[in-house]
């Protein structure tokens, strides 16, 4: 089925016009001539170029991929029905609703947008990160910038040494067990869903530790817990992990908070001020200056 370019362009324009910057966690600024969001703001939220998005609204862009459609639905805060309509306009079959959805419902996105001073992210029950706020990116890195296959927290813990290094070494065995036990519960609850089965198969093949823990058959679901993060800039953070469930979408809103009056609370506030720093080798000099600021402030 061909893309209905005219209908797609109109649907995108109307979706953009009904949102305001505060609706999506952006600052409104002054002298806004356009009602709703600007094109470049939608493009920023969807992780695409402003030129590409502009061409979609002008009925001359290339057919969006399924991944791009999911990103647009999230950026425009579409409901499930609206998301399905967006897919139909491009000739694509919408994702099945009985499996874990990559579409974050507007209610969860609204909560995420309002959390400015604490790390929060939306993940599927299988561990795939679907959305992060700025504080989550500052705490654990910009997971959403990775290819989709590499956004899964379970996969990152077992196969990415850098992601594993975010946690103190003595905490890693417990976290590994928790990841495996949660994934086993999900896989058992959705035996016909290929996503958890494929994730388990890939991790068994790629990680001896995962394979050993999987064979122990421990089962658990994600609950409130306390986690320690070894951040490269601000140091050790002792954070409470709150989990809000969206059963219909098989999604979780995970929020990390620090208790007032603690060193972790001060360091988390410092992390909010610092934001996302350059963690590449080119940013070595900048990191040194930030570390000096941290030592003076904490």
C-alpha cells in the first residue's frame, strides 16, 4: 500500500499544532509566531533532521521507516489509535497490541516531561529503553542515541562493559540476578511473544554469566529497590528506584530519587546542573575541570 502523502502531511501538521512546548518538556521562549510546536522541535523530539521532517509536512519526503514512525508518534504524544492511524497512512501495519509496545502513551510521556530534577525513563518489561529525560541521560548516558538493538538494559548489563561499570563491582552480581529473574517472569507470561524469546536466546549465546543464571530458574518482577551508581563525574550515588507500571502497554516508568540531606542528594543536584558532559576522549580536559568543580562543591 502506498503512502498517502497529503493525509500524512495534514495529520503531522495538526498533531504539531495542538501541542505547546511545556506539553513536551521544552521552554516556550519569546516571539513564537507558530501555534503549537515548531517543525524543528518535533524533529528534535523524534531524533530526525529538521529538513527530513519539513519534507514530510510538504508531501515530498521519503516513506518513513517503522522506527521513524514510532519516534514521530512519541514526539507528537499520539494515543494508540492515533499511532495506528499514522502507520496506516504510510501503508504500514501497526504494531500488535498484545505484545510490548514501543509507543509510549501520552500519560507516561506527560509524567516524564514534568520530572526535571530526577532521573526517569520509560522501559518495556523486557528492558528496552523507550524514552529518557535529561537527568536520566546525565546519569546513565544517552541510551536513545544507540541503535534500537543496543537500548536494552538487560543486554547492556551483560554485554557492554561500559554500561556495567556504572555500578559498583560488588553490586553487579545482585543486579545481574535481578535482570535475569525479571526477564524469566516476562518470558513465561508471554510465551507467544517473540521479543523476550529472542532476547533470551541472544544473551544465552553471548554471555556465560547470563546462561548460568538463566539455568538457575529464579523468577521475580521489578519492584522498588535501592541502587548505587558509580558516576564518572559526581561519584557514588545511592538512589531509591521507584517503579510505576503500565500493564496495558507492558511498560514501566522508572524514577531514581535521592533522600534529602544526603550526599547523594547533593551530588544528584550537581549532576542536574552539569547536565550531559562530553564523555569521549576529546572531552578529557573538560572532564578534569568538571571533577575539580565537583570536589569543590560536594
